[in-house]
């Protein structure tokens, strides 16, 4: 479970668009997101053909934050377990940076459903090799860490 507090920002704009959580897919089975009325920012790009690649350029949909509603994001484990029938939900959190955005404090709860370490998963079509929960999580963490290292290199070189 992740308890997120995105701090309030002053209502200034330099004309650029920023994100406080970059585009990503979660590597769990299913993420349940809880927001508060009016604290918008989440944008989703569902149905993307990927297992956690950090791409850009697709169509993004803004999700209205509402108290009492639960946003369910498909994670990479459900994607591979379903032999890619259900695609991971690519998502990001926009920073308030344009007129009309919500600039106040934003609270969000992300409940990540992770597999037990010794559980075994494989889809009915056996598209991917059978893995334990521990192997799946370990691979996902290493892949994300490698992607982050690559990104840092690009930023450092710029
Ligand atoms: O704050 C949100 O609405 C999303 C957070 C999120 O995507 C994450 O923690 O993985
Ligand atoms: Fe996420």
C-alpha cells in the first residue's frame, strides 16, 4: 500500500506541461486507487500493448477524482497471467501547471495486489513460462531499475 501526498503548488504557469508521476504500468496483479473529490491529476492510457515499457505518444484520458470510487488499474501480472488478453493500464499523474488544474494538496491511496512469493502463475495458453510470485516481482523490479538507470543516463547527458 502506498499513501501519497502530493503537495499544493502555487498557481503559476510557464506554458509547459509537467507530470509528478511519469507514465508507467504497475507490476502487480491489480491496483486499487482511492482519491478525494476534485483532486484530479490521474491520466490513463488503457489497452496499450506493453509490459512496462516507458513509451509516450498515445492518447491519454483524464480520470475525475471522486471520493468513494475505486479506480482499478490492471497490472503486468494480470496481463501476463491472462496471456496478454488484459493489457496493463499505462498511467501517469499530471502536475497542476495550467489554468483550470487543481493546485491544492492531493491525496491518493494505491493498494497494490502482489502475488505471494511461492504462488505459481501461468496463463491458460501458456504464452509465458510459469513463474513464482517472487520471480515475477524480482524481474519487474530489475527491469524498472534498469529503465530508470537508462533514463538517468539520458538526463545526465542532456
Ligand atoms: O496518485 C495516483 O493517482 C496514482 C499513483 C500511482 O500510479 C502509483 O503509486 O503507482
Ligand atoms: Fe501506478
